[in-house]
């Protein structure tokens, strides 16, 4: 996955847009958080368009394991902080962030690790912190396929299992919606807004 996202870094960023429905969902955080709140973009890629949108309102930290993506993010958004790191081993202390977002990243992590990942997200959020996450809508133990010229892995649970895991990880569910993928019209994802309790 790391090699793949390094290889397609520029190509992937070029296909994203700041006006798609998934990006407009970030207004859920804008409406609920104070200006300059600390927000983590987990699986930030090049920083476009998620970190870029959020940086208009918040202090952004991005984390991604693909070095080329991090290089692009630092170039594109020099006022934000970007670090190399693995979602499954978050390099942050407890109770650091007011909110976190994770777009199109968790679905590339083997689903057996999703529960642990959600618990770690909960750990690094402040009490009352918000998590806006992109999850799967179908039962998919594992699939590999060509994506923009490189092989990628997808792995996720169905909608009901994901919502249950969010609750079991310590989040109250504020909102959820199935949203069409902005690049692949044949795919859709579950977006969930949870709050640390």
C-alpha cells in the first residue's frame, strides 16, 4: 500500500476535487468546533483536498505512511504539520486532538485491525472530541485490484458492523450517511461522525 500510494501520489491528487460531496461533509466539523481547534487528518495523503479545506479553520496535523504523499502535503500546506506514520501505530499522546478525520484510509487497513484502530483514535481525542470517518458499507474480508496503475488492497466490514464497532470503541454516533466515491461512480462509502464520550 505504501509503495502504491507513493507511486500514484500526484495522479491521485489530480483526480480529487474540493467540491465533491465527501469534502462538503467537513462542514460538520466547522459547525461544531471553535476556530483554531486541533484537528488530525489521519491518512492525509497529499493534503488535498481534506487538510487544505480544514486548514482554513483549524490547526491541522496530517499523518500518512507514504513518504511522497507527505512531501507533497508539506509543499502544498507549509503552515500545517505533516508527519510520517502508520494509522495502526499512531505516534501521538492521549487527549491531544479536538477532532480527527480519516478519508479513504481505514478501508485499506486489514479489517481485523479496525477495532484496535478505532480505540486508538478514541485515545488521542480529547473528551468530547469528534471523529469523521470513512468506512466500508459492505462485507469485504479482502480484495486487491488495480487502482490508477498500481495494486491496492481493500478490507472492511458492513455498515451495521462498523456502526457497532464505533460504539464499542467509546464513540457516541452523531450522524452517518452513505456517500458515492468521488472518483469511482460504482463505489460508495459509509461516513460516520462520532464523539468521544
